[in-house]
C-alpha cells in the first residue's frame, strides 16, 4: 500500500500543478457585443470550449494599446496559431471603435484568423470592463478645428487568460515585452 501511495503521489502533485487558481468565473456572465465584422458575439458563451487570451484596447490610444495588440499577436505566433485558443481584443471606447474601425485596426497589425475584436453598445462594453476589472477614464478632451471631439483615455494595462469554462486563470500587465513568453509558458502548462 505504501508503494502504491508513493507512485500515485507524484502524479497527484503534478496534476494539481496544472490546475491554476481561478481568479474569477465569467461563465455566468453574458455580454451582447459585435465583432470586427459586425457579427453578434455573446461573450463569453460563444468562445466556451476554447482558451481565450484577451487584451483591452482602444484604437486611438497613443501608447500601450498597440503594445498589447502586438503582444497578443506574438503569443498567437509563438503558440503556432493554435485552434484551441481564441485571441480577443475588447475596446473600452465603443463610441469611436465601431466594427469597421476595429477591422481596419486589425488589418494594420496583420491579424485575422483566430482573432476577435469586440465592441458594441456602451452599456454592454462597460459592463464587460467592470466584470474584467478594467478601469478607464477620459484623461484629456479637446475639440479639433472642424468641431470634432478629441479625447484620450487612461486605462488598465491588462491581458488575461480564460480557460475553456470561461474562468479567468491568469492576468498580466499587457504591454510588457516579456509577457508573450510568460503567457505561452503558462498556457503550455494547462493545455
């Protein structure tokens, strides 16, 4: 019996090491959004059964959002375009980030397959941001000569990973250069 226990114990410890703590369970949440092709997306329901690597951006961002998007792309490349992982970038600026704006943004980064950019009704977008604990606040507003409002947003710098049951299992600072290798390593442990 003692030998059997010694044989089973390493397996049990190894298996437990591959089950990260759940940070948050988004499985009961439901957000009605639109993707970059204007198709309806119920998040996270429509992505259940896949791991989700998700960043939060806005297309008029002058700094870290492009780094977050580049990191998402690098993670996808380093994982060799996995079929069991969906890459998502959700905007917290739904007024300016329409589906067509997000589609152009995606093109500028050369991402398409396995990538979903999300926007939608402000109420739904802000509810998603609250659920994901992403904070944003307009930091500067001005009016252009032609009367358009121009504003910038201070916001959380975040990439998170959801497991196949829509539970948040990892969170990272999204714009840091080292993040892709860490996310890849973490995902390879649990996939």
